[in-house]
C-alpha cells in the first residue's frame, strides 16, 4: 500500500549478537512505540533477516513530513533516552539512517517481506522527479510477487547525534532509497535486482547497499499504542 505522509525514515542496523534477544524485545515494546508516539510519526515497521549476522535489521517509519524530525518532541526522545535505550545504544552496529522525501509510493497491502536499496546518483546527474519515478516503477507492480514500491530522495541531517552511526557519503538530492515489498523473499530478491538495475541506470549511479531482503517482524501504528494521545510513550521495563 502507499506509504502514509510525504516522507519516511529508513534505518539499517546490526546489534551485538550477545544482546540480540534483548534488542528484539526493546525495539518492539519500547523503542518503535516511543517513536510512533511522536507528533508527525504515523507508523513503524520492523524487519529482520535472521539468517544473517550482518545487515540483519531494517526499520521503516512513515512520517507526515520531514519537519517531524526537527521538532522538539523528536529531539526530546533522542537527547533524553530512557534507561533501557541508554543501555542498548552501545550494542548497535553498522547503523545507517536515511530521512527521505517520498517521490513515489504505490501498491496494495503490506507485504510479508521488503527489499531495501540505497543508490548514490552521479553528482552531476539530473534529480528524479515524481513523474519519472512513477514511470520507472509502474511496470514492476503486481509482477513477480511485488506488492508495493516506494522511492524517496534522501535528505542530509547532520545534526543526528548517535555516535556509532556510520557516516555515509550521502548528499541531499543525490542519494535515493528504494523499497520494494513482496510476498516471498526469493522471488522478491530476483525482482529487486532488476528494479535496482533500472534505477541505477537512470541515475548513472552505484548502489551503496543492497538490494537486501528482510522479513516483516512487526507493524506498529499510532492506534496500537497503549497511550496513543499522550505523545511520548512511557518507558517500559527491560526483560
């Protein structure tokens, strides 16, 4: 289904294997609900590739607009983490964070898996617009198990303070995030490779990651929260 809002936040990360089970609990019952409770955040989706030790987790937040990432509510959760979050932050590995303005989003339902790709366009290349994004992606919808496609243009956000985040060479307007949802990972991987190549060719660019596929682990919408109208959710106890 099309993503809600005009922007999304895409995140990739791994975690210290010794804390993998705790990470799953923290991320599911405290961290993602906390973010979804912030003004401007609409939903959060957790994805995982449990067979891999690297490139294991992917998270997608649907947001009203990129301004939600610059508001005081978001700054509060980032700068004043809960005790459980403070404990978990040092365990994160290979963390990549891409706020994106949505160029095109189309499809039906939420697929059981997703392929995620980052592409750096040629520095002197033309930026994609919404009309071209639609024409590029439309032929792939409802074929080979593809249920939804989403393309966003990454925006620079140098203020994000997480110390163990990977410093990607992303430039606003020249880096794109492509998300492809599907019904099963083997078919999705094959389709995503072809779609990614079409995007890379159009951008005269190179993939910086992916397409890597992940299984859907959990979807959390604002209506699912225990306290959906109170903004930041109360902290939860760790296991």
